[in-house]
C-alpha cells in the first residue's frame, strides 16, 4: 500500500474585499465582493432577545405572507422574476431574513425586503394557515427523541434563563393572533442595532448605496432588550428522562466553553476536535468504530450571545446506554489528564483550518459567516486572526484547555430512554435523578 503524501503547509487565509457603512436609520450594512458567479446573497440580522417564543416562531412563518400592497403569492412572484427568494427564521438571539437573487436583481430584492420590513400585514387567513402548520410540525418534533433530549438538556443547562425554552407548545402557537404579530413587529423589527450583509459579484459601495435607497423608510429604534449572562454549569446527578419502551437512548452532556474572543477558544476548539468533534476523533473511534454503540456521535461548541457551551450527543441502543456513557466519560477524562499526540493535534488543526476555508468558499457561506459573527461584534477579519491562532496552538495548550473545560466532573448530563431498563446500570456509574418526558 502506498503511503499518503504529507499534508502541505498551512496558508494564510485570504479575505475578500469588504466595505462597511452605518446608515442614518442605524442599520449597519456590510458589503462583500465575491465574484465567483453572477449571484448575490443577502442576510439581515435583527436583535430579537426575549421575544415571546410562540409569537416569534409564528412571525417568521408569516412575515412574508403579505404587505399593504402585495399578497404573499405576489411577493413570491416578484422574487422569482429576479431569480431570487426570501425566507425568515429566529432563535433566542436574533431574527434572520435570508435571500438571494441574480446580481441584476439586487435592487428589486432589497425593495421587496424593505416592503416586508415596513409594511408586513399578517393577513388573518395566512396566519391561521401557517399557525396550524407550525403547530403540526412542533407536535411531530415532540415525538422525536432527539428533540426531547435537546429540550431536557437546555432546561438542565439554563434553568430559568430565557435560553431554557426555545420551542413553544402547539397550544401556545395556536393562540397567537395577527394583532399580536403586528405588535411584536412594531416593537422589535427595527434597523437600530440590525446588520445587513450583501455578498456576491458586486461593487461593495454600489451595493451599500442600493441598500440605503431601498431601506431609507425603515426606521425606528425599537425596543432595546439585553439578555442576562447564562448561569454557570452546576454539575450534579444525571437527569434520566423516562421514555417507556424506547429502543434507543439519547445521551447528552454539556461542558463549559468560552466565547470566540476568549484566549482559550482556539485551543478548546482543537481539544474538542480531538475528543469528538469530527469523524477521526477519539470518541467516534471508540464508541462507533470499535464498539458499534452508535452511528453518529458528535460534539460541538455552541455559541450564543449570552454564553457558550460544549455539547456532546449520541443516540445509542438501550442495552448499551451505560457502557456508552462510561466510554464517553473515559475519553473526556483521558484527554483532560493526558496531552494528545502531536499527530492527533496536527490532524485536528488541518481539519479546523480546512473547514474555515470551506466555509468561505461560497457566497452563501461567506454571507452566513459574516452575519453570524456580526451578532458577536466581530467581522470577517476575525477569521484570519482565528486561523493564525489555530496554527500556533501547541500540544501543551490543548492539554491545558482540556483539563480546564473537558473534565468529566464539570459536565451536566441528560439521558432520554426507557428508565426501567437503563436506570440501574446508569446508577452504578453516577447519581441519577429520574423524571417523566412530560416534565423534561
């Protein structure tokens, strides 16, 4: 068998041309030239912390359903004329509107976006239809183990913090009225503090001028809402959420993490990759390749405006729930107490640097990165700085970060599964608190 050639040297990250300007109405516009194809990607971020969860969910489904001058069908038809589309979504930090079009259609895309932002009407019949669809999707999600485990973990991590509940109940969704959506829109959908990213085959200043023309009538300061810092993780008994007759258990752990701007972030990112953050990691090799306990285990650092955490997730057969937890804590403890090998670190580093390059390789990826970082006060130059930090991380740096953040004693855990079959074996490993899935 021929040996694979050695990996080439790391290359400095090349950033595209970026122009930024804050408009008179308070909207920050970031224009990025990426001339690969004659398309343009648009992302709008509006701060949305503490918005009512049910109303925010319905608003994102209906904000494009009509304005004072157009129906939802007419909006879609106008977008299709420029080869484009628009959609909306929300999380506990932000409202995001995403769109794209041919470069020649950018002015029209921005005009339609502006009409939605200033004149969304939330027609009663459209709200009723979308409200019902959303309630049905939530009802389906509530039958899925991965969703239930995620909900239980969020409550365990965040307690009374607003991040603890991110999905409304079907009943809450069905109670949302068009009037409540118009009120929420009027209070929260404003340009002050918002960011618009335009990325594509554009002249940046011309794109900013187009945004200013289209969005000049969108105004208002809106409601300034800040989130409290997330609580520190409080290790304690494993939470066992009973799901009778389940053939699999959903294993979730959360560990402390740091924001992107923290000096430890690069080392922690690499420590996570060595542990379980990609396919060649120790944990995946252990419980997937060696023991066959699961198909797709993964761990990742999740960043939110009010705090960060490292989440470990795996779906395992019921009969190996306790062994899978044991191997998970073993791999965490091994990395927290013994430095990784040089080749392990270098492989993880190449993966991290490669994914940075891939994330910037498309216009959509570039726009997504720019709008995500904007919510944390960062710009694309952060990518080059982070790549340089990743390149400098040593084995000792990773060892220190792993000891600080990945020690099993610092984890909080949730297992969703058939309590009658797994509780006794889990109790042999750790203290367990049991609850029903309806109270998770």
